[in-house]
C-alpha cells in the first residue's frame, strides 16, 4: 500500500508477529498477530451489530458492512487519533490488507460458484437486452460524469483509466447482493426475479471483463503496449482455464457422491488452484481476485462437489476475513473530504447519474420488451444494486491512484445509497396483484360430505430424519377405498441465509416456480426425491417433492401460499422437538416452533402437527406389512371432528385398527369440573353438530370390524388422564388442538405447548408413559386468512395429480 505520508517521513518499522506478553513488558498492540485478532473482533462485532439493527429494514448484510467500515475509519471513530493509532496504526495496514485480500480472494471464488455458465448461455433475449442496456447507458453516463469530476476535484489523474473506472463503477450490478434481496422479498421465482438474476449474471461477467480492461489501462507504465500485453495475457489465461480446468473439476465431481464426505485431497487441490490462479493473474497485472473468480465460475455446479466446497470455505471467509476488506476500504474513506457546495453537488450528480443510467435504461428496454410498468420499475431498482464488487473497483482505483480521496469517498457513498434504497423502493413499487380466491377450492378440511373426493396433503419436513415417519403416515392416509385417491405435496423446508451455499441451494431448486419445484430434476443426487419416488412406485399415491427456501421469519408465508395454490385440505408440520434414544423429546430448533404457530394462525386449510416418535420405525413399511393401532381421543368440537374424520380415512387401510374413545361428563356434575364460563347457546350448537357427526360415523362403521368405538364417562380431570393412561397398544394418537367440553377445558391448565392444545401437551409430557406418535389436528374454521400468497408469484392450481 502506497504511503500517504510526505517524502520527509520514513516508513514505520515492520511489526514482529507475536509478543512475550504484558507481564514481560510487551504491549500486544505493538505486535502483528494480537493486533490483527483485535481488529477482526472489533470489525465482526460492529458489522454484525449493525446488521442486526438494519434487519427490520430488510437490508442485505453488505450495507451494514460498508457502514461499519466507514464508521471505523477516519470518517467517524478515526477522528480520534488516539484510537486510530492504537487500533489501526499505519504499520498494521499491510497485514490488515493482506488478510483482507486473502479473504476477498476466496470470497470471489465463492461468488464465481454462484454463477452458472450454462444459465448465462441460455439467457433469453429479454434478459440479454436488459443486461446490455443496463451496462451500456450507465457506462456512457459514467464516462460523461468523469469529465465533470476530472475538471473539478480529480485533476491530474490518468485520463483513459479514469474514464473506464468511472464507467465500470456506475454500470455494475452486484449479483450476490441482488440474489439475497430477491430472496428476502420472495421474488426469486417470479418472472421479475428470473429476469433480474439472468440480467445481473450477464452484467456481472461483463463487469469483470471491463474491470480487467480498467486495471490494464491503469498501470504505472504509460506505454499502450504494456496495457495491450496485460489484456492479451489475461485473455490467454481465461482461454487456458476454460480448456484445462473444467475437465479436472468434472473428474473430481464424478468421484464425490451425495451423502458422503468429499476427499480432503480434492478440497485442498481446489483451494490451491484458486491461490495459483490468483498468483498468475496478479503476475499478469490484473488482480489476484480475477483468477479466483474465473476458477469459481468454471467449477461444475452439478452434484454435491460445489456445495461441499462452499460449506468448507464460506463461514471462515465471509464471517471473519471478508469484513476486514470493508474496514480496509473504510480506512481509505474520509467523508470529511467532501466539503463545500461543489463537492456535495458532485455527490448528488454521481448518485443521480448512477441511478438514472441503471433505472431509466432498464425501464425503457423492459417496456420495449412488453414488461408491465410496475415490473419494469422494480427491475430498474433491482439492477441498480451495488455492493462488494463496486467496492473492489473503487479500492483498485484508489490503490492505483486513479481515484483521489475525495472522489473515492463520493463513490463509496453512492454505492451505499443505491444499495440501501433498493429494498424499500422495490417493496413500494412491486406488489403483485392479489389472486382471485379459487371458487372451486372447496375441500379445505378432511371432514367433508363427499368422502370419495381426492384428499390433497401438503406435508412439510426439515430433514431426512422426518421422511420415514412421514411416508408411513401417508401410507396410512391413502384411503384404499377412495376412488379419487391421495395427492401429496412433500415440501422440504430449507432456511435461506446470507451464506453463499444458500444461493447455490436456490440455483439447484429455483427452476420451476413456486416454491422451487424439482420438476424434471430426478437424479440420484437428491436422496429426498428418491425416497418419495420409491414410495410412489409402490403405492397409488401421487407425490410431488418440492423445496421451499426462505428465511425462518417468513417461512410460514410460503407454506400457506403453497397450500392455497395447490388446494390442500391439510398441512402436516413436524413438531419442533425430536425423540432422543432414551425416549425423551429434545428441541431441534426453537424458531421452527414459531413457524408452526404462524402457520396455525394463517393457514387456508386444516393443519396437523406431527410429534414423531418413530411411526413405523426408522424405515418405510410396505403396505402389506402395515400393522398400526391408532387411537382418536374425542371430546367434541370442530378440531376433534377433523381428527376423527382423518382417523376414519386411515381405518380403511387393511393393516390399521382404529379405536375411538369419546369422553362424556356425568350429567349430575356438569358445570362443576371447571369454573370457566361457557356460552350455553354456542355449546349446545356445537353439541348438536357433534351428535349428528357421531351418529353418521356410527352408522358408517356399523359393519366395520377394524374400528372400535367406546364411550368413557368421567367425573373430573384426574379420571380423564387415568383413562388415557390405561390405553394399551397404540402407534399413533389423533387428537384435536382445541377440543370442546368442560373436561378438555380443565385439561387446558396442563398445556405447556399451546400449538398442541391440552390433550397433545398431555400426551408428550415427560411423565406420560406412551411412546406413540401424536398428530394434533386443527380444522380450518372457515374464516378468510391473510392472503399471504399475494406477495408471491401468481401460480395457477394444477389439476392433474401426476408427479412431474
């Protein structure tokens, strides 16, 4: 790093690596390693803290990291010279920049992994036109604004290099940042999301080519022949990499199988190749990160190889080393250099030029491509996203003395502003029209008059651990006597985070609409899909495996929207606890409990929460070997009727025995069990509905030996618990979430998990002896829920039930 000091000052002496400790008189802050550790800790704490504060504004983490870097630099905290000399002394900058650039090197490798060359080659004409105009117009305006800057605050800089750097800086769209904004706004699988991702990927590659050109033109040697050699050598490197690298990585990828750890030698060889490519491009004179990016792009995206590489590298790089690059950039940014009306006017000019070029160009070409006005505006705002790549361009320009302190500060603020405004502007402009509610979607519950109609289930799971029990439950649910059968949507719930692997996950699953259907992707690499396909081959059940990728905070929106679009009668969710080897229940992730509660609140159909205690064991049981005892605990009310309707359907399976236990209160003590007030009119109405339902149920099962109906008269809560404890062999309990009657109301005092209701909470309590699984059912109550699907892509319900 070039010294900013005057010629009369000598360079600070190099720092020793480690100290002998404070007890031997050494100050740790005067040694490279302890100082670097402290710098990393401060940077991570500040950036993560800002990210937490900005989370309600739905800002990508890069915004917090840019702000954190600026705050730690001379613009804010760095105004205190004591702090700056102690924490970021000039002699530590070389080590800091080295670590930052090493983190940047591997991060750009990860960024390359996010770009699929096949997808770029298949980019449609519309996305290509948007990308071309989205680069060309801002590039031209950037060159125009560079004349103004060069005439005012950037006098004396290299003319050609300055023009190109300004053009590149204004024309960039940050692909990784855009992908995360789209995911946060749930637009990844919409038409606008696909257009933005495709155009941004093309833009990203073009930006790197232009950046290589800018770097080649910004060398210290003024001879144009040198720049030509740099360009030719860079082109030769890319061509050689395209010819040599993919076959090697393809050979490695073929030896890596799903579910098996990748051989360490392959990971080591890949990371070494990244460093070697960085060395070559740095030797050429482009930048070390350029070589790392090329290697990342050329790694094959099929199979588990790319995903495993990301998991090995990303947390250390993105969590610890990359934030150092933002503070390295922040130390070069001094907002105080922007002084006077002229400087602030130039800042406004640069921001206006950058926004106008991107937004106007994108909107115009989108309208010419017959994109609706609102979607065209949203596309323009999305393509205006800047981020890390913008900072890279600016830092290279600063290091090569193409940008001075004032111009650099103006450009950093421009990048921060354009990225910050993206999410609120897109949210304000793009609100997909609410779908008309489906008039033909009448089966929102399992309880129905026409029991022969098709039952549609949306079954959700978090991991492969849930699959055997889910398949065994579906086998029990298929209703062998039903003419129209069972249609199941098996939704794999995956959390979307800031990690690169989450974007790779999206690439693998985003090709076929809401919410990332695996249509046409039936390879052995997806063992989840294989498991459901195998079951489908053995049964009459139509199963469609799906993957839903979103943040935990709004995962319920996708679940409810999918249930509505697929006309599901019931959503089955896994309980947030799983069974340990000793039989106790252990919390998997407590935030999944919040997902279940929000689904219960907003679901457009009935909901069931499955407490899995190994229904049928750890493997799928063939239909001929099914032998389950299922118990329905019936107190009365809407939810209990739904549970009994589900149990009646299950009882049609030849391997299932159903026991229905109805709890009745002794007439002479009605009203004495609980002091809770009950509306007698509503209670009598519910009671009459229950009586009608049970009368019809008894009539239906009159000649069915597989169903046993019992009535138990109880006096109090203790007797009720005693009856439940006496139940013998049972594989699955079916209970309502909100049972009716005074006995159930008394049990409600025991409820520790409100989402399971009083009976469900009792059955999973540690002091209850059963090891049976529990399915707690909440019937859809007929009220119109929030139309959460309106924030998602409009998806028409598909009428066919064949797996695709």
